[in-house]
């Protein structure tokens, strides 16, 4: 989700960054690995084919590819879909592929409304210079974790888990111990 005032510049930067990603086997220290099966590759390709049919702009990527060194593998290009509507399937469903959807908002209120217009809520990231707005959005976004001006901060002590259809419970931190615990109480009358 990006503010309309910086939309064009942001997409340009995202496309340039995606173009620099190296594709290949992880043991060669590439930045971008394969999907886990042909079934998964077909699923991701199907989402992109349907998106094109609906007229969604593919800013970069959107095609199957292979390891440039071996010519093999279940790879899909790093893909950016631009100006996608909030009700579109590529926004409302989990693709689990290298697909970034860019949604455009006119200000923080609309961004919040669009962010919460999905049945999922694992993690959200907010990038802004306005910390008052960032903290308000962090409070109101329906996600298990919200990062401000960074991503994947925190260590083992920071609870991780989603809301809505993005899971239940928490991993890591003291919150994770609740799953492994049962609270009991014992009371005694002591006379003396």
C-alpha cells in the first residue's frame, strides 16, 4: 500500500530493486530461490494469468523462469502488480509466491481501511516520518505484528503470530509459553 503522492516513484524503485535480485540455487548464495513444486509453480502462474486477464498492470516479472546456471527449477520471476484494487483475488488470497501487489491510498485513513479489508493479518509494515500516524496505524491495523520503519525486528523474546485467518496463538516470547502451560490455583486455610 502506498500513498498516491509517492506511488509512481515507489513503483519505479521497487521495479529497479526486483531487477537486481539474483535467481538460483540457495547454495550459490542467490537472493531468490525456487518454489517448492510444479503444483505450486502452476498455482502462482495461474494467479498471474488471471490477473492479466482482469487488466492488472504487471510492472515487472510475472513469468515462469529457471535457474540461469542450470536451466532447471521451479522458479517464478520476482513480480510486482501495480494499482491493484482491494477486492482483487491477488490481494484477498494468499499466493505464497514472489508476487508483490501495490495498492494506492489517498492518505492514512484510506490506507488503514484497505489494510484491514482482507481476511488475513499476519504482519504489517509501516514506513513514514510521521510517528504519531505510525503509532495510531500500528494500534488499528488488524495484524499480529506491526513494524514501523523496519521489517522483522525483534528476537526470540518478541511474540509472533497472526490474526483472522492468519493463524492463532503465538510463537516466541512469554506468550508462547501459554500454549505449553495450564494455570491452576491452590488455596489453603492456615490456622495458627
